[in-house]
C-alpha cells in the first residue's frame, strides 16, 4: 500500500520531466502511430518556429512587395489590391501553416470572389518560389508573415485555432471576416476599424474601433470616440460606445456604412479620467485618423 502511494507521484513527476525534456516533440508507440492512419493521435502538421526579422529580409529580397501591400514596413510602394491580397496585419488572421502553404503552393486555395488574382487559366497569378528559397528561408518567411499585426489584439484565429481552415476550399467566410485591414497609428494610439456587414440589407452593421496604446498594446478605455462617415459631400458623425467582447474593449455603434462611402474618420477626444502624471500628456490630445472605405 505504502509503496503505491509513493510510486504514483514519482511516476507522475517522471512523466512531467519527460514531457519538459521533449517539449515540441510528440512521443508515440509504433502501434498507436499506425492505428490512426499513420499519424499520432491529435497530430497536425506544424512548422518549426522561425526568425521573423530574417523572414522580412527574404520578403524584401524576393520582392513579394511587388504584389502585396504591407503597410508600415518600409517596402517600396509597388503593389495594389489588384496584384494580390494586402498582407498588412495578416498574422492574426491565419495559422502559420496556412501561410506556409500559400507560399509553397499558391493554388492550394483560390479565393473565388477575387478574379483579379486568378489568371486566364484559372490558376493563381502568384509565382512559384519552390526553387527560389531554402527551407530555412521558407520557415523564416512564415514567421515574418505570422508576426504581421498582433499588437495585443487577438484576431479570430486566436480564438478558434487554425485547424478547420486548412486545406478546404470552403474558407471564404474567413476571408470576408477580415476584409480590408484598417489599422493605423496616430500619436500614441493604434486605431483599428472593423465593420461587420448587416445580416440583411437596410439594416445597420456594426462599426467597431479598437484603440490601443501604440507602445504597450493595452486597450485604452474612457476615451470619447466618434466616427465620421463621409459620402460625396455629405458626412454623418456617430458616437461610439464602449463594448466588451471576444476582441476585448472596443468602441462601437450599430450603423450602416454603405459600400459607396468614401472614408470613415475616427475622432478620439481627451480621456475622461485623470491620466497618471508619469504618462506626460498622453491621452489628452484629441486625435483623428481617416480610413478609405
Ligand atoms: C505576381 C504577384 C505576386 C507575387 C510576386 C507574390 N504574390 Fe503572394 N499572392 C498573389 C496573389 C494574386 C494571391 C492570391 C491568390 C492566391 O492565394 O494565390 C497571393 C496570395 C498570397 C498569400 C495568401 C494570402 C491570403 O490571405 O490568403 C500569401 C501569404 C502570399 N501570397 C505571400 C507571398 C509571399 C511571401 C511572396 C514572396 C515570396 C509573394 N506572395 C509573392 C500574388 C503574388
């Protein structure tokens, strides 16, 4: 009896030690490996961690920017939304393995409602890079793509994991979800605008703005926030109220933003609470930032 009581925790500790020693590896018995169609239970293709800084060099050297806009990264301004999807802030929207596949086989997933990205032969216009980079460059490039965005604001992928999006051709819902990325830094704020289309026409959608400290990534509450929606000579200004949800604290309003709108400008007033003196005038100056629609 006594022996058992002691043996159990020791066994457990050994298992833990083994798990720590082999972090990153799956240990499996031959029998289990073959029992599940040739993969360990729960297995998923996983790319090793890479170096985003080196990946950025690869992105520049291979001139990926000639087709993909990546705002704020200092690449030459060559791409448009017609040459390829914007990759600004893209890291939070897809798992690493999705990026890996997008580079390895651009035809694995074709976005049906973006015909400008597909050639006459129905295939992706993105060239193959399979003889242009080493595996190490590929891994670093993916680490770089995965690092784009983030900024403390989790995207849909962080909540749902990436498993279900991989490989399928039925992933357009995911693409519509992020749409164009509207994310800019103004003064001390990083401002990100999201618009969820209404379920039925003539109904309001949800205009939501995340405002985080550009340096720390923390969401900033207690700001008076308005949005000005401009369409031709007309403009309409709505007040946004703080809401809490899976995206953390955001400022939002139920409002219809028509596709034809020219721009949405976010107007941030001075914080309505006292700001710690150590912050030296932060959160006091009204700021505004415009996003093309
Ligand atoms: C000639 C233009 C062109 C070049 C150059 C190019 N791409 Fe693309 N890329 C596209 C197009 C078009 C798509 C969309 C169709 C598709 O998925 O292949 C795309 C898709 C992607 C996607 C998937 C984006 C998403 O949201 O699904 C990633 C990631 C990507 N490219 C990365 C790269 C990287 C990294 C390079 C450089 C090594 C590169 N591209 C070079 C045109 C290009």
